[in-house]
C-alpha cells in the first residue's frame, strides 16, 4: 500500500496543511487532542529548532493533501545530531505502512546529510509506536517521567531567606548552556514557554541552583509547572556543585513561597532526577511516562 504514497519535503506544503494533518493525526492522543493553529505551529517550529525544509510529509501519489508527517529538529550546538520531534499519520491511513515509510525516509535522509545520531521520545504506553521505532533500530537510553505534588501534600518549610527572584531569560540561558547534553530531552533545552512567553514565567536562584516555573499568580491554571532546573558548575567549571542537594533546597524554598499549591513537572524530566529530587519533595510519579530513544546512523 505504501507504493501509493510519496514522501516529500515539508517545504512543499503550507504551515496550514501541516497543522491540519497534525491535528487529524493527534485528534485522540491518549484521550487528549492536540490542536495547532497555523500561527501557533509557525511559532512553535523555530523555537524547537524544527526545520520545515528538512521535515518530511507523506501524501497520496498525485495529491497535495498530507496524510502523515515527520518533523525534524537540528541544533547548532550538537552537530551531527537530529531529533524526530513529532511523527503522525491521519487515522484514515493508519495501518497502511505510512509511518514505516516516513521513518525509513528519516533514516535515509540522515545517512545522506551526515547525521550520525537520531533522537526521539515516545510515550512508554504507546506500544505500536515503540515497536515501530525499535524495528528501525532505535533503542531506549533513558526513561522520562512526569511528577505531581498535590496541594497540601506535605508541610512546606519556611522560604529560604537567600532565595532570589531572577529574570526568566537568565534561567533559559543557563539551561541552554549547562543542560545541552545530547542525552537529555531536547525539550528541556528548548524551553518553549521560557523562550516565547517569559512574561508568564518566574525565575529563581538559591546558591548555584536556578529554576523557572509557570506564573504562580495565574489562577486559570490548577497547578504551578516546573519548567526547568539547573545547577551551575563551580567557578573552576567543575561540576562539584551538582549532587550536593542544591536543586532540592531551591525547589523546597520556591514551593514554600507558594504554600498550598499543586505542582507539576512534565514528562520531559529524566526518571532518575525525579527519583532523587521529586520524591524528597512529596511528588508522585504520573502514570504516563516516556522513553528517550536513540539511533546511531550507519
């Protein structure tokens, strides 16, 4: 059936066409539709380093209507690496090999342009997608999990006197400088909310630990979201400051500033961070988890 489908560059299609295909493909994504407006998707792509030109779109032969897509991201600080930032097939074409064709085309394109490593994230419970990626050679390298701390889950400490409020863009710069390792989820580096809506975020510092959270005063949200956290290396560039409990102390102080609130951390945080930090702060792991997968292109 896949011989009736062409794989073409994303630049052959308008943002509106890609958004429509995306919305159709994710109309019932684990019970929650994902909906993009063309303007919203146009803003999202560059802030996640997604190249429309190097992304791929599947459409029936002789048609200009997309039925599947593979969004590809590239970072200047990680030459030779690329991320499959999103892939989907509309329901009417599901089960007809379109996803496999797209993924094979992604690997072929990587091989042709010199990309040595491909990354992606997949929801652990999405068994069909995980099996598809495994068939094409991707392996799991890291577990990711979301975390929730219910309002009043534990008594908050007094806010630390040394807690400083800092500009969100300062936190973003540090996250990108010190959180750029390839084996960390790229979403932690991109920080879409911090990059595009810093006015709706808050930044904090305690010692060498920094974090950013969603606006605690936004009453339309039922929880405050932890957007990112980073501990600076010491003055000599060593990582001695990390693993000393500074991130835990910072988050404890920030939560104490907003007592009685619910807190959430998205499923882009490595599981080991949650096990060592989130549980100490009264967070519980959410049901939906993700796996970070990697393919060494040969």
